[in-house]
């Protein structure tokens, strides 16, 4: 009974589709990115977490676009905020030390198409947030890769949103 109620609820929600662009997202050689170094995980697992987090970020941005748009994105490089120091922690444990000199950066190419297939916006993006530590907020409430997500969100609001025709 409980499963059938859950299934009906999910079916009801699926009928309430939210307008969103179709996103095609690729990561070009994530193992070769500038800085996707783990502190307490294997490199492959950490790389998977980074790719998943950036996929979520791009999906959130695509969800803000009207239906009918197609956004094709290929991420070519990521440099996470901070830097890994392999001898900073107790007993030689690696820690990611976040200082303003290690700002987050991302490189990607993208093409945004409208419903008729016309290119609205395209190009190569080289984004770096030099003032990422100047943002207000509680340091202990930050989620993983929040600096990078905020950098993408700022770029999106400044560059993509003005190009959209609602």
C-alpha cells in the first residue's frame, strides 16, 4: 500500500514538468584537469565526485532556461578552489588549504540553441573567480564545491540569462 501511494505521488509530480533546456554535458579527460586532487579518497572516486557535482551545477543552470532551448557544454578543465598540501595535517594527512591565491577556475566550450536550432550563444569560456573568499556566508555551512558552483552561477546570470528570449 505504501509503495503504491509513493508511486502515485511520483506519477503526479511527473505530470508537473518544469520548463528547462535540454543539456548535453561532456567532460573532456577529467583525469587531466588542472586540480582535481583528493585529500582522503582515491583519485578516481574523487574525480567521479567532482564530475557529479559539476553535472548537478550545470543541470541546475539548464533548469533555469525556458523549454525548447538546447545547451551543449564540454568541460575541458577544472581547477578547484584551494590547493592540496600533503603534509599539512597531523601525521602527514593531506588537507585542501583554501587561500585567495588558489582561486577556482573552469574552462569549457558551449553552444546554446533556441527552439528553431539557431545559435543564440556559443564560445569558449575561461572563468576564474579571484574574489571567491570575499563572499559573505558562514564558512561552516558550505557544501562541497560551493565556490565553483557560485562561480558558474555568476557567469550564467551575467552571460546566458540576458541572451535568453522567454
